[in-house]
C-alpha cells in the first residue's frame, strides 16, 4: 500500500469513468461494512434470545426453571451490544479522512510497521479493534488507542521506533 490510491473504473451514465479513491477511504468503508455485518448478526441473535426468553418463561416446567431468565439476560446483552455497534458505525461514518503524513500518529491514521522483517498495516480507530479487512490484496488490522500497539503508535511519527510489552520491536515505515 505504498501508493495510497487505487485506480478503479465505474460506469456513469453509460460511459466508463476512471476515479481515484484514497486507500484510506476504502479501508474505512471495508471496516464499516464488516461492522455492519456483525451488527446484522447481533440483531438476529437478539431476536432469537428474545423469542427464547418469552417461550421459556411461558413454558417453564418447574418453579426453579431459569431458562427464561437466562435467555432474558442474554437478550439484554445482545441489545446493549447492538446499540454500541450502531453508535460505533455512526461515528466511523462521520469520521473525517485526514492525511497524517509528517504529523503525529492519531486516530484515523493508517500505519505500516516493520516488525523484525514482517510488514503489517494498521488503521487506528476508536472502535472496531481487532477487525481485519482486505483492501486491494492488503490485510489491514484495526487497532484502538487503548491497545498495547495503539498506545505505542499514538503520538509517534513515521520512521519512529516502537517496542511492545512482549519485547517485539518495530519501525514505523509510513503514516498516512
């Protein structure tokens, strides 16, 4: 991902136009799509838990049958996670795309790090930590400022040196 842009062709009004889309926008869109798929899965799980809760409560076999209560707790957990995911997705959709070349690394930066000969690409975001997306054949991992790696990258610069608590050392090759 050294170029930072991908050339794609889109049909417009019968004509084929060539657009350049910044790689960062494509990464962010892929992360949003991944989180939206997770949101759909969580919404379905919540609906199933709600249905199980209602069915179990109405069909309890014994006085101490807690299946309905357990299903209700599970449904409440799913509902909370659904709300949280929706909020994170909305925040990501509203996030401005900034160029961090020559600046301190902050939320929104895409960073390439060489960890002892292995090149890894990360996007620093406030949510979606651990999410991996593939864009133009490149795997990008979302990290948050609270993660061990994210905290080491925050406020660092291109060509900076980092060392993780595990002892793994890396050099920041590029930031955009």
